[in-house]
């Protein structure tokens, strides 16, 4: 299975992986993903192997472009030599570059959504659109749940920072300006939750806002963390963010991607964004969601009205 885009998109692909494993328990099933989203598949029970390539824009300090390209070519050659029976192109839309890459693997069969099928499922949720590929593979039955398996040690590490029986993760980072909630609203929300006897864990994209390619929210997080009731928990890796989300009982997030992960763990989640379509994992993937035309205009009472139900 090939899925080379965003974190939440890969999470929405995991039900199809589970259905494939259920239908073919003895098969070798692998996933080709990028280094940005690969931790989503760590410990996934439905996969035999995860092949990871690094986009040049995601190179870490000390990594060479030549080395990354050499690894990518080596992995693709290894897949070609495996003699694949089938490659599933798991993008719920047209992806000509990915299709060209898949053809280079010389599989016996390529499964992707036809233009007609794309029109049929165009208004469905991201999970449903991807799972439409199951019918092309002869797989029937209900859609399995999302699967993200957090690292147990990282979950326990995050829990060690929590101070109250019920804790809410406040994930403040979002790439789109319209999805970003002002710092003062997060502070007000944390204070309201504190009065209700709940703890709050602050999560954010690390790094300065001035970074040219990967701007972070260190400055915004520092302003919010000045509130004494907030536990600021810096996560340098996606696996650490997954562990922190799994350690909390509920999630309030400015972005859709974290909203796609908690349901398997039993966490409740809310998204402050109305610009992230419910078809792409926004409102549709959340246990509870509250949206407004612009996140900046959303009041904290929209969240705290739900808090007593969370606490119970």
C-alpha cells in the first residue's frame, strides 16, 4: 500500500490495512510512506514491513540528499524484486506522480480508485473514500476502526507529567491561519478546566515561528504555559505526540490530524476548525466536534459545556 501524504491521511488509511490483513492473514503486507508520517504505523499489527523514504524538504541536520535518494532507490528496487502481486494506491484522488512510481515497481496488479468511483464517493469521509478500495479487492464487511498504536514507554512518560485524574490535551498548532486559536483563548480554556478539577497538557509544534520551512509555536506555547495550571509538554517527534495524546482523556485541537488518532484509544476529541472539511478527517473523525466559521471567533464556553460529560 502506498500513501505518501499527510499524517491524518495515513491514519485514515489504517482501516483498509486491517481489512486487508483480515482477508489475507498469510500475505506479506507492506506500506510505502514518507518519514513525516511513518510513526503513525509504528507497531501496527496488520503490517509486515514499513518502507520509509525521506522527502528532500524533510531532511534532518546531517542527512545528505544523495544518501536519501540512494535509500529510496534501494527500497524501490527491493520492492520490484519481491514480485508484488498487488500494489494499492491509497490516495482518494488522482495522484499521477505516485501512479508513475507504482508502475515502476512492476506489480501484477495496481488497485486505485477510478474516476467514476471517485465521483461516487466524492462527498464521503476520508476513511470511507479510501475504504472504497476494499470493493476493488473483493473485500466486504464493515469498516474496521482506526489503528494507531502508541509506544507504551512514551505514554507512561507523558502520564508522569500529569497531575490530575482527568486530563485534557490542548494541541495549539495548525498550519492554516483560519484554524489557529488565539493564545488568550487557550489560557481561558485551561483556567475554566482547572476550575472544573481537570488538568491540561499543552502540546505544540516545536520550533520558532520564524523557521523558513517548518514554523513552530514555541513563542505561543511559552505565553500559554505561563498559566500555572498548564503542563507544557514538548514533543520533538511524532511518536512522542502520539504518546502524549494517548495519555490524556480528551483532546482539544486546532488541527484535524490529531483528531483522527484518539478514538481507538478511547479519548474524546474536539476540533476548533471549520476550515478542515469533515470529509478529510476534521469533524467526521472526532467523537465530539465544535466548529465555527473562524477558529479565532470560537469562545471557550463551546468546549467547557462538554467538560462535565467528559469528567463523568
